[in-house]
C-alpha cells in the first residue's frame, strides 16, 4: 500500500472515529448545533498538513492520542481520555493501593495539591496545600491526565515516588521522594474555647463523617457550647453526600445544593428539619484555598442560607460526577456528566466559594526556605511559621463574640 493510500485510510479512519466520539457525546447535527461537524473538516486538514509538511514523518497514533487527551482535558480537570494501556492500568489500580495522602487536581495544566492529610506521606515529605507537582518520575504532569496522575501517585505500600514540586515564593522546584502508605482518615478535632465557643476541625469527609460530627456537636453542647466554629480549612477530599448531610446538621430548612448535567436529571437536596442537630447555634465556617468538594457544599449552604458567616480565603473549586465510557478499541473516556451547584445557582467547580468575610492566610506571606539553606535554618523558619498568629481563627472568634446566643 502506498503512502498516499495509507494516509487516505488514516484520514478516513480519524474522521469516522471523530464522528463516533462526537455522536457518543450526544452532539446532534442540526442547524442550531455549535459547528462540531463542520470542525471535522478542519481536523482533517490539520492532520493532512501534519502528515505532509511536518519536519519528519509523524507518529500518527501519538498525534491522535494527544489530540484526544487535549479534547477531554479542555472540558474540565476531571475529564480524561485513557488509551487502551492507560485504561487497563486504571482498572487494575485503586483498591488496596497506597497513596501520598493528599487530594490532587489540575490547575494551570499541572497537578495541584488541594490538601494534605496531617502526618501522611505527603506531609512528611513537606508537600503542602497549594503546591504544584510539576513532574512525577521526571515526566511533566502537564502531559498527564488527572487519571494518570492519580495512578502514578498510588502503588504498593513502601514504594517511593519521586516528584518535583513548585511552591509560590520559592525560586526553584524542589525534588522530593514520597514513600507511599495506606493513609487512614484523620480524626475530627474538637475542643471548647473561650466565651462558650465550641470548635470542630474536619480534614476530610469519608463515609460516616457527618454522624461523627453530629456526635461531636451534641457533646460540645453538653459541655456548654453556645456557639460553633466549623474549621474546614484544607479539607479537600471525601464524599459529597457527607458534605450534604453535614450541612443539614446546621440547617432546618432551605436548599443545601443541587446536582445537574446536560443529560443528568436535576437532583435538589433540601434540609430535613428532623436531621438538624444545631440549627440555632451562632456559626462561623472557616475556609481557605485547600477547601474543596464536600467542604465547599457545607460552606455554600451555610452562607447562602444566611445560616452563618464564612471566614477565610476563596476556596479551591471542586464538585462533579464522572462517568467512565468504554470505547470499542479498549480506550475509555472519563467524562464529567454533572456538577454541584450552590443554593443560588453557582457552579461550585467553576466559581468556588468566596467568603463573606475575607481574611488572608498568614502562610501566604511566609517565604519558604530555598533548597540550599541548611537544615538548622529551615528548622528555625518552620518554628517561625508554626508560631504565626492564626488571623482567620481569631476573626472567627471575634465575629462570634458579637453574635447573641439564640434560644
């Protein structure tokens, strides 16, 4: 078969595959469509130019795989294309595998650390919320889907993953070796503070977390708590259902959130008064850039139902449902099919949550030590960082002091 014939076959195959993908995603060819079908002619022309005018004969399979990766990732951070090899690995991983103990998404094209489990592998490797993982085992995360990133950050317990981390205010990327481990969900932290204020710190939302929070709330009220601070800073992982149930503990009416997609029926979650545990206690929710997913559902519900104040930084922005779609050649699409909305109709993943009382995190002003500084200097700076005043928490206490206890 001549090169010309091969190219014609490849071009036709690509067009047919494109029609299959576009059709599978539910795009219809009518006078009101977005021009998707007309764009196929452009794709064909681009492929032709690459094939005939690129500096050397390209690997067409690699080119088309790259195009499909880019197509899916242009939708949102959670959508991915997995070629047959990647999909096979995807199905084999997860259960029983160790990880780095951090919630990771994509921002600016690279892997971004949303939050880190205290005492977990990432924390021990001094990886922090807000860090960008530039590379994993020498491969840029810009060239990886989120599914591939998750896969490369999991493995047998005790295995080591080498990452390159970029941090704001640090001149150069820092290389770090992370020893994978099976990480337990961090427990809830609670205590009584001054002026009858109960404090609850939640790092994530695994199954059953809302019931644990309900128990803590009841115990704090027995100990005399008349007001509550719910600290959701760096809470970036877990199940959305647990976030909905947690919001309901503080609400006896109103919409908590709703879920909707193009072909996903709208599901509205309203507060059930029978499930409210502390619907009248003055409340402040603390958030920061490491607050994501279920924690954002809680914060949005509290703020937009005028149930309490939200104090801190703008959150990360996360909250969607994915569907895995098998393709005929053994590849797969991981496609976001629905997103969570705040009570007022804001898409949590796209807009995040902006607190009604903005207070910057002091850690944003902390200049991280450079790699060439000695260990003693780094230890000193770590102590200085730990001893910085918590302006966000102090503001939450100040806000609650001005609020009268409700009957």
